[in-house]
């Protein structure tokens, strides 16, 4: 439990190498949520960053029946029974390498290695169980579309490592490619990220929509202070980039003179100011990115590849291919994975379902919730509405369960005492039974009336 650091990486991998199961806890979690995650996962060892995070664990320590050790990796622990990072390393030096090798030989690819706690709309967080094969198979399908090179990439680690995307990119991909990792300051998302980017000069950068929005806001603010001539030159340059990428989307990959000149005059300088002048791949994930934001960065020669996935599918399910770039949708299904729509309506929309070796094992100690999400044929039901075009590109329409809940709330508020309400609620009940996945909350509400 702590901000991204070498110690976080080492603790995570050491757990897995020792035959254990690693899980991250968000640093913003309350002591009560920490207690739930620790006790639910039967945690034997908890690693914390500093005194602040340590205090959360000390408050609940008496309730953690499986806890054997607490390790603090920054600073000197104030409690005698808490190990420092140096203490841990000293213990490790006394252990035999043969013991580690013997454990490694017993690990199976179908054994759980990572727990990802993901909160739903109601109740405690669910623990997504991912095995070695889930993670590595997803990695192998994703890498070719990211166009990353072995021993050449530089990545900045700043997104929460408790999230599956950060673990996949920052830890697993970096190990696979022998990349260089720079760790951002803990206040990265409060404005200091650019300082790390300027030093690191990453070749690959992933951000959630809010990160891209913040960068856009800062750049727009700076652009408003430009004079008339600078503004005209900037608008001309952005038009050249949009022209080039529009042609590329339509199958004409030709770098005309205006684009080449604009790249030299404007784009390279803008990227250098952001610390992204060496960056070849820009990715957005975790939530939909506004198309205006995508167009803005595209006009600055930074095509953002939007990806779609979830913890339950080990990371990514689809991503936009730079060689077949599009501003719309979240790209095609990764090679070797399967996507289908469940209960398609008259508009061609249905619940997005996924299948493949990357699909999670289930939720820890939650068989019923697993059955609600993963059907008997192994298809993961995402709870998201979407549609597929003729080329297999996926478009996200919204949350499946949210649509039903909005209708339900409307009925309850405006028609609760009406006979028509009872009829509509009956129709809603029938609709819910047609979509058995992700409807427990809806049906619970319905049965109250």
C-alpha cells in the first residue's frame, strides 16, 4: 500500500515468486476498507509506504487474524514489531536460493497470482482472481499492437498500481521488454507529472481520460495568451495534422509538405515542452475519452489509441491500431480474444461479452457474484452496452445496468402509486430476466414494490 516505487514492484513480484498472491490497496482507502481487503484476502504480509499508511494498518491490526508481518519501506518504523525495508533485505540475504528455486518449480500457470480489488455500485469491493496465464496471454495479444521494442522503451510509472492496467503496463510489460522505468512524484496527478516527463522522455505514455483532459486544459490556457500571428500559425499547423490523419484514416498514408513543415516548426516543439518528444505510442484507458480531446491531440500529431477492458479480462480487450487509426470507438478485439454482443436490440446494441484465456478465474469467495458475471460457457458479461461495426470495431454506448436503473428510478419517483406503474414494473421484471447478468440490484429494488 503506497505510491509507485521500486519497492512496490519488488514486493509485488517477490510475493508471486514465493508462490503467494499479490494484491494492492489504494492509498486513499480508509482503515475500514483496508481491513476488509486484508481480512478477505487472508493477507499474511502487508507492505506499506510510510508512517501515514502504517497507522491505518495499526488501527485494524487486532482484527487481522492471518497477519504475520508488517513492512514499511520508507523511513524508520516507529513500532518495534514493524520491519523496515533494510530489515527485510537482511532476512532475504540469509535465505537459500535453492528454497526459492524449489518454490518456482511448483508454480502452475493456472494458479492465481494477482488479486485486483474492484468496487461495484453496492457493497464491499470484489476481488478479481487472475492467474499467470490470464496476465501473460493478455500481454502477448496486446504487445504487437503497441509497437513497442525490446530494450528500447522508457515508461513513467504514475497510475495507481492497484489497478490492473498499471500492473500490466508498468510491471509485466517492462519485465518482458527490459524497459526503463521512471517513478513519478506522489503528487504527479496534482500537477508535477510533467516534471518527471521532462526528465524521463518516455517512449510510451498511458493516461486515463482525466490526465489527457488536464493536459488539454493547460495547453488551451497557454494558447489563449498567444498573439494573433502565433495563433494563426498554430491553427494552420493543426489543420495540416488533421489533414494528414484524415487521409490516413481513409487509406492514404502520405506525409505532405505542409505536415512535414508543421511537424518541424510546431509539433516537435510542443511535444518537447511536454516531455513527449520521444514518445511513439499514446494510450488512453479506464473510461471513454471525449472525441474533442482526441481531435485536439491528433491536431498536435499525437494520435491517442483508446483501449477498452476491465480487471476481469486481465487488462485489455480491444485497442485502436495506429495502422488503422480511427477517432471513433475503442478499436478491434485483440488477436486471439473473442467479443460478442448479448441480447442485441433493434439499434444493434447489446451487452458486451468477452471470452478467451485472459478471462479471470472468478471473484474470491464470491461464487454467486462470479456466476452473475461469468456464464456457464465462460463468457464474461461486462455490464457495458456497445455495438460492433462491419469491420469489428467496438463502440461503447453506456452502462447496461445504469440504463435499467434510470428507468426504474423514473418509475418509482413519478408513478409509484399508479396502476400503470405496476404494469411497467412487471415489464421491467421480464426485461431483467431476459438479461440475467448484472441485474441483481435491479431485481432487489423491484421486489420492494
